[in-house]
């Protein structure tokens, strides 16, 4: 495992709700990242419980997370170390109630 993969693995395992995104929760730098944050808020997740990683600040993480998850796009959501998906999957899971149920188990 490369140093970057190890860093990503440590981040994923150390946070209950982790979002790799472009920008920050308060200032998303792309529409998909903004939508991901809005979905988490709509699921009543306490903003203090969400760990975000701005991939624009670190090119190694930006490319490495795509390799780590085998998922080509950002944002990427992890809940309790499990890869959930990007904003489209988050939206589908939100609409079905599945995401809120999964995140509700965090409290």
C-alpha cells in the first residue's frame, strides 16, 4: 500500500461520516460536492459529525481516492469505513430513505 493509500485508509477508518469532496462543507467548489453536503444536511447529520477532505488541496489524495475506491468521480461518501458512492447514489439512497436510516445509526 502506497503512502497515499495508507493516508486515505487511515482517514476512512477514523471517521464515521467522511466525504471526499471538492471544496469544503461551507464552500463547495462543484455542484456535485454541494449536493452531497445538502443531502447529508437533509438526513439530519450534525455538521460536526461530518469529516470532509478537500481533494483540491492535495493532488495525491485527489487521484488516490479514485484508486482506493475504484470509483472515478468525486465526491465520495464513506460511512463507518464503508464506501457508499457519489452524489447520484447518495441522492437515490436519500430518496428511498436508506441513507437517512444508515446515517441515523451514527447517533
